[in-house]
C-alpha cells in the first residue's frame, strides 16, 4: 500500500507537480528541457546542511 493510499487520496484528485530550476540566471520548468538536460538535472547533487553538520561534529 502506498502512502497516498494510506491517506485515502485517489489518483483522480492528484495534481502534477511542476519542478523549476535556475539555468543561466533565470528559472525554467524542467519539463521544457531536452532529454540530455533533464538527465543532467536528475544527476545533480543538492546541498544538505544536516549532513554537513553531522560530518563536522563527528570529526
């Protein structure tokens, strides 16, 4: 059972979430990118402050 099924949310009530990212100084929806650029976005690593703090505290 998925999380949505546990919450009682049917697929008919769901809405697609549009993801935007900053490219060359302006924001664009990821869906408008070509296949290569979408792959690049998927491979990006994002900053995680909690992960950095735990590494600093453990050293």
